[in-house]
């Protein structure tokens, strides 16, 4: 084989061999930090009008540190009152259109994703909130995609 042909073959084969390396061709993305609602102590107790329901978000960090910080928004809201737990469940299967429903919402939380961060949403229950059952709806908005969490039922009792 003459030298020109050997150089031509080298020019054609070397880029192909370089592409077969074990190094990734782009940046490696770590698994994202995930957020879910909430501690049992947040929902497993009655509240009174004027109190604040604090939603302590559960954070799961990836096994591999690194990657870009999350660009998420955490939201929480209470809608009610409903007369029974069954009424709350029926309303979650359809759009609640019952008269007299009110909604109390927390300000959106935008966590940074730093280790040991414990984000929380504060839902202030209005001082004139009527007793009954309220539907707690939480959601995580990530890059325009919304993932709603499972609903929880919060009981608001009259002030003593």
C-alpha cells in the first residue's frame, strides 16, 4: 500500500475510532432532586380558623451529587369546606363547583436544591373559615410541567 493511500485510510478511520471511546459525548445529567408532600404531622391533626397549615415537603436527593440545581416551584392550596370526607373525595373526581367553597393558597416556594434544604409551604387558614373538611392539593411545577400530588384531607374545627 502506498503512503498516500495509508494516509487517506488513517484520515477516514481515526475519527471513527475516536467516536468509539468510553467517554460520554455530552454533559452527564445527575438524577433530579424530587419533592413530595408531606409529613404526616402536617395533615393528621385538626386545624382552627386563623391557624397556619405548614406543608413540610419531603425531599429526595439523587445518589450521585452534581447536575444543575432544580428549577421547580412548589405550591399548596386548601379548598373547602365540605360536609363529609366523602364529599371531598367526590369533588376530587370532578371539578368542585359547589357554592360556598373557598380556597386558601400558600405563596409558591422555589427551592434551591442544596443538600439538607427543607422547603415548606405556609397555608394561612382564614380567620372566618367555616368548619368542615378541606382538600389539600399540592403540586410541583418543573419547567412548565406540573405534577399534582395526591390530595390530603384537612379538618377545620370551630374555635373553642
